[in-house]
C-alpha cells in the first residue's frame, strides 16, 4: 500500500512539475497563442530566432516557440564566409513565459580567431571568426550529386551532437577543432555528423 502511494506521488509530482509553454511552428505568423504541456520536468519554455546570411545580407529569418531542453538554449553561429547562420534562443522557467520571440542577434564583431575558408576550389583563404565562434570547422557536403568542401568558423555548441535538432537541411560530414587555422587539409576529423545549417530554411525546437 505504501509502495503504491509512493509511486502515485512520484507520478503526480512529476506531472505537476512540467511546464506549459507557447508553441509556434517555425515561420508561422499571427499571435502565437497555442500552447502545449512539456513532455518532462527537464524542459523549459523556449523561443528561438534563426537568421541566415548570404554575402553579408540577411536572406532569411525564422522564429519559433516551444518546450526546450537546456542544451537547446544557446547563442551560436556557423560561418563559412559565403554563408552564415546565427541562432539565438532564450529560455525561461515559468508557465507560458515564452510569450516573446527571441530577438535577432546584433551584428557580432571579430574575436581574433582565424580559420581557413574555401573560395571555389581554393581552401586557403582566411576567415576572421565573429562573436562566439571559437572553433574552426571543415565540412564535406553532398550537393547536386557532387561533394563540396567547405571550411569556416563555428561556435562550440554547433559542433556538439546535442544541438542536432534541425530539419529541412542537407546533411554534411563535419569536423571541428581548436586553434587558429587548425582546419587545414590535414585536420583530424572529430568524427561528428552535424546538419549543415548554412542552407537552413526551417528550424523547430523539439
């Protein structure tokens, strides 16, 4: 009897500790008044804005709201020089607290780190990393039936498998490393698989 009471207490307590958060499909318009119960007490309410750039111009902006895990609450970017994706997400811990979209990040400034970037077949050009980009990155992308090499800068969080929660993108073999110009042709692969966000058109916190 005592065991049954304990089990029921744990189940009810767990349910009571889950949050209700606003939820919007990425790119949706309107007031975003739909809400959902988070699946576990480990979730927070989150709002995410993803901005993609090509040639220095803002080409796409996507915002979404939902329940989020702690590792999905981040500011990070992936920069290949010719294209860049910046993610800004804000999380909070109270009922329906994600009533505002995450703001578009302000323009970041060079942080002193330098990595190789590719310009056509030449991957020896220098890319000055910005903001939180503290890693050099190398990617081999399958595009149009052929393999394309890409090099650039990335935030550490973009290299972690826990941030692979994106959809509607092209897959890429990715390796990240620390140190200036460490993403040369002889860089050692970190064995990571990351979704290539340089062509992101849709991101949903799940």
